[in-house]
C-alpha cells in the first residue's frame, strides 16, 4: 500500500501500522466518524427546534410581562382610590354636627377585581417560564446524548496520536540519530579540549581560565553522550557515569577512566550496567512505565503541557456550545446577600425574608438590572398615610424598603414597599449595587441567596 500521501500525526500513526491490522483499523475509524456525524446531526436538529420554541416563548413572555405590569398598575391605582375614599369619609365625619349622619356611600372598591386580574396575569407568566425550563431540560438531555456518543466514538480509537511532548521527542530523537556520527566526533573533540584544559588548570596562573573551560567542555561532552545513549543506545552508562563523577577533576578523570575501564572489574561493571538498563526497559515494570505515558494519567503527569493543550477535548459539552451559529443558553446568575457581624437573630431573619422575596422574583425572571427611576418624595410619609398613620408613628428602627429593588426593575409605588430593619435595609441595597456594577443594563439574575458573614 502506498502511504506517501498520509499527512500529519494520524498519517504517521497509520504509516507505522500498514500491516494486517490496517483494514479493520480503517473500518473502525469510519464507524467512529459515522457515530460522531450522526450525533452532531441529531443535536443540531434538536437545537434548531429549541431555538424556534424559545423564540415563540420570548414573544409571549414580553406580552405577558406587559399584562402583569398593567395589572400591577391597576392594583396600585385601586388601592390609592381606596385610601382617598377613606380619607374623604374621615374628613366628612369630622364636619358632621351633633345628630347628623353621613348619607349611604356609593363608592365601590376596584381593588378586589384588580388583584384577581394580577394573579391571573402572574400565573400566565409563570406558565411561560415553566415551558422555557422544560425546553432547557430537553436541550440538556440532547447535549448529554451527543456527548455520550462522541465519547463512545473516542473510545474506539485504536491508538492516540502523539501529543506535544511526543512530537518533540520524536523530532529530537530523529535529529540525533541522523547526526549521531557528527555528534560523536564533536563529543570526542570536546573531551580532548577538556583534558588539555584540565591539565593546564594545574598551573596556578592558568587555573582561573582553564578550569572553567575544562568544566564547560566536559559538561557539554557529557550532555552529548547522554543524548546519544538515550536516542540511539550508543555508548556506555558506566563510562558516562565516570565522566560525570570525575568532571570536577578533569585531568585526573581523563587519566583515571581508561585505567578503570581497562581492568577486568571495569569491564564487568560496564557489562552489568548495559544489561541492567536493557533488562529494565524490557521488564514488566519498564513496559508499564512506557504504557503509562500514553494513558490519561500519564498525559496529565508526564505530558502535562500536551494535556493542557487538549483541555477542550475533555470539555465536549462546552465545546459544542461554542460552535458558530449555535446560541448558548444563559447560565444561572446568583446574587448573594451577607449578614453583618453583630446582627441579632431578628435582623438575620429579616435579611433572609428580603432574600427570599427577591429569589422568588428571580425565579420568575423579573430581576433585571435597570436604571432606577426618579423616586417620588416623602416615601415614609406616603407609606404611613397608606396605613392610616403619620410617619412619626412608624417604628424608628424601621425603614421603608422597596420589596422589588428599583435597581432590579421594581416599581416605585406603595404596592412595592414594606417596613424593614434599618440596618438590614442599609446593607442589602449597597451589596446588590456592588454585584451589579460590572454588568450591563438588562442583565437577568436567576437566584438570590443569603449567607452569614464569617
């Protein structure tokens, strides 16, 4: 089989495997790619359906949100009318003379009907949100199925191509083998220079110059010998070891090594070292170490940089979400409210209540970063009047709080306020503002949680 047109890492792998296993390997590769193709095709179809359905729900949501807003305004107006009527009746009673009574009232409150319409509108909005959540769940199922098929196809691979360090190793080893003869000559020349410089280093006046030369050339020659041994198997580990051990005494080392290697003991040690290295490479442990380098664990610890380059392959679902043309579903955004140190149990309970109120709004999709509208003045007075009191009759340790924060899209009217502990109110607003400051207007927040500050 002509393998000259095989290109790249996969091509190199195939070129080395042109044997009886090639045909089944090609069949396996074809089957794996067919699995991936089918999985992506099914996912693309499901994603297109999800986008179409979500587009419909988006339009419905905008319209239903307007109905909810109108209903809230109607409730607010009806309650204001009730308050005005109550004030009129109270004033009229104050003007009665002894024995006089007020005529029957013809006023009919619209608050009850407005509240019913608000409840119905809110229920319709909740239904749309539930439908969107269902579509999101179906999309998640489709993504998981696609990832499982891709993982199944990946596991069919009969051999992984070399990673970064594998390619680097192959390149270096190939170059060393191609230039082994030249490197051997260079090492020999460097050893001669090191030996001469080592001898000259014994002359005191030349020692400051020749000592570093002897060490540098000896170290370079040692590096070349080690590289040749690792790449080609040429040379002796014992000889290299003696070079390394005696490099700090260059002149003595060069004289000592031939004497040692020429003895019977030196030859025995050298033969033992060569056989020991070969035995280790061919042993079960040596093969296990080589095999480990091609496993996931090996790629993490032995080939960490190469594994880092393949991070995207370990994040299949995230990769699919970034395919051009595919919309990403929003990730859940959470706001955190922290209690202050020194707060009482009642204050922490009020913060929990505030957080729960905002959390319910977030789950309904009603928490959106908004430019706060201009506030109506005298909020405390207006709230007190709605309760039939003066502002001085309200608890001094309480402040009037907007239940649905204005910075999160809440309305500035009396239907959206409550009394809240002053310290809690002063803490919650700035905490939310700090978390919103980096987000653009229109950002939606899904949940609000409260935690104790440590």
